[in-house]
C-alpha cells in the first residue's frame, strides 16, 4: 500500500493571506519594487498561457503581472515577495500525526500538494507536528509542474515513491482535485467524510 496525503486542509491548517494581491504588494514594496496603481487588476489577470493542468509558479505570475504594467522586478524580487507574503502560522489537524505514522508503518508514504508558492509546503510541514521523516517523497505542483487532478501530478508522486499510480491511496479534502487519483486507478479517501482518526483504524486493520 502506497499512501499519499494532501497537505493544506488535510494534515494542517495554515493562515494564508485573505487578500493575496495586497499581501504581495506589501512585500514588493519592502524589496523596493514600485507597485502599479492598478495592481489588484494586474494580479487577477492571466499573463502566462500554460497548458491545461499545468501549475504557474506564483513568482512567475507576479513578475509577468508587473511586466504587463512596465514594472521590472530585478534580483529575484518577485520570488522573495511571494515567499514572504505566504509565511504561514500552522496548526496540525487532529489525527494527522497518527495517520501519517501508521501509514508509514505499512508502506511508502508521500505528500502531494497543490501549491504555487515556493517553500510554502516545506515551511508548513516544518512548523507542524507531522513527522517529516515519514515521507518518502514530497511533491508540490510548483515543483513537478502539474496540479491535481491532472494525472501527471499523481504519476509524479507515485514514481518518486517507487510505486505505480494504481497503487496509490490518496488522502485529501477536495474531491475536485484530490479525487483525480481515481482517474489513474488509485483510491481517494475524503477526510470530509472519513476522519483521520477513522483512517488510522482502517490502516491498522489492513496491517493485521
């Protein structure tokens, strides 16, 4: 059994900006980038024509949005602003530690998260109580290039675990994205219907 977990809303709750455009604007100003007057509009516009299912890294989007208004962001300023804007306080969800621990005792365990912000998933994991060393692979959409429910996201984490996508039991909180594992032959466990505590009991029974 190869088990993969979604991160945000499944294993942890993170305090992310209610107004991402405004949060990024504050950080751009701090790194010396002049924010255009219509930044809110620029941020909401599509600037990068990505293939269906592909992830657009938020720093790339921010840089393109600035460029659309004639503003340059040198010296990796867009990335620094984005990373600083999304610097979360984290709470571990009840049952998360036990679910990951018990799953790791029964087979390879991975993390698969839709996350367009570099470093965010890593920071959230470090600040949580979830045992980081339990994960044989940590895959984010910003790193692998594909967002759930795209099959390539699930295939990426399966390959990193040395498993096939059909072997995956993927645990998440959003049927629209995490449920995509079913299209590649895997199994989806929805934590809005099956609690992490109930999942622990299920994993323990499988190991008997």
